[in-house]
C-alpha cells in the first residue's frame, strides 16, 4: 500500500478534539504498522485496537468507521473483526504459552476468527487445544478450527439456537452426548487423515484424555445417583 503523506480535510464541526503531541506520535507509529501489516494479523490488529480504544482518529475524522474507510480502505466491520481476533489471540497465547498446544505467533487471523464466536476464554482455550490435537504439527488449519468451533458452538446452544446458553450448561457432556448419537461411526474412516506416527500419537493421547474425563463424569454420576448407576458402573469396569 502506498504511504499517504496527508490526511483528508474535513470540517471542524466533525472534529472531537485535537491530539496531543504524544498522541500524534503514537498515531503515526500505529498507522505505519497497519500499512505494513494489512495482509498480516497480530501487529495490525494491535495497532487498530489501540487507535480505536484511545480514539486517536478523532482529530481528522468524525468516526472510527470513517477513519478506517478513508485511511486504509477497509470497512469498520473488517477492522472490528481484526480487533476481536487479536483479543482472542492475546488471551490464547498468554494462557497456552507453556502448554503442549501453544498458539503460533504467525497464526493466520482466519484460523483464530471462529473461536471469537465462542463465549468465554476457557471455552476458547479448550476448543483450541482440541483443534490443535487433531492437526498436523499442532497447527490448526482454517478448516479444522472452523469445524471444531462449529461443533462446540452447536453442542452448547439450547434447542432453537437463538438463546444464549447459561453458564451452568454442560459444556463437556453435551458434545459427548452428540457424539454418542452418531450411528454411522467407522473408526477406520476417522483416521484416514492421519499420515504420520506423530499425528497418530497426538490423537491417541487426546482420546485417552477424553476417556479419562468420561470416567470422571461416570464417577460423579455414581455419587450423585448411587442407586441408579453404581451397579452399572461396576459392571462396565
């Protein structure tokens, strides 16, 4: 993108308040970052987020939407999406920094985007971990991230789809129940995409974790309804 040397002139009536020298310096640096990274993601998103939150657009533009459109030729919705994805990335990167499924610094925005539709940082973290465990080199592709996020979102939405789930809705047991209803399950088909032993190991470990969590759920059910589940639990073990 060709660097702009001047800003559009608009009437003083649309100007909220002038920028201080420090704010002008910050705006200049942020805009340089955006211009150099519009095809990138994280640095661009951080800069846009700072400009939006600090209202550094206010001296020469009547709104953030006008600023995005006239300065960078992008829609407000695109800028807001970049900001949301950046916030999701920052949260995931911090939480998973020392885990076995860290978020790559060069992850494309389109991979992170579906996780922004999930409510709550913890749900996003667990969704990313699941998507990473099913991906080559633990780097989810756009397709895998979108599919996993979609399954999680569908699993936790109440019937009807428009109401927001309550905080107490069973995030883990709901998708397990959905999986149990699959009548055409074929293990051989499920592993067709596995090309290397390393991929197989990660999927095997993920399956073991899910099995272990299911055992814990069974144990809790036995404690909650001992007369109903205790005998069945002993037989299954």
